[in-house]
C-alpha cells in the first residue's frame, strides 16, 4: 500500500470530483469512500442502502478526524488492504501506481 503522505499527494493531484473506495482488512460493518468535492472532502459509509456522508473542509481534516466505526485514517492507514481510485486504479497494484504517477506527474512509491 502507498503511504498516507503519498495518498495525500495523489488526492491533491486528482483533477475533479473523484471517488476513492477504501477496503480494510477483516470485517467492517460498512463500506467506505472518500469523495473529492470542489471545496470539501466527503467521507461516506454505507451498507445495504443505508449510510451517511460527513463533509470536511479538507482531506487533511478528514484524515485526522475520528470517523464512523471508530476509524481514524491517520491512525488506521496500515489497516487498509485496497484503495480504489475512480473504479479504475487499484492500489497497491504496482502498474496502477506507475500509471497514476505518469498521468499526474507525481511520486507515490
């Protein structure tokens, strides 16, 4: 998995209202997503047509916050198994990381 600092670099480089799915090791009561809004970062959790969204003024505020189900991304980043960007790039897949690095002229590894 890329580091949380690399994730923040990627998030900042994404051009639009991107969706980033978060999959943790083990069982969790919900599915989780970060949505990059124009002037906000949105944390969404959902399961079986139920869920909620929490808006933050920045991705750094979201990462530092205590979120639903006791998640704090700053603390729990190592518990992530997969991060999926726009249903296209699956991290930690090395080819997807290389493609994102080329596409957005950033360094993730």
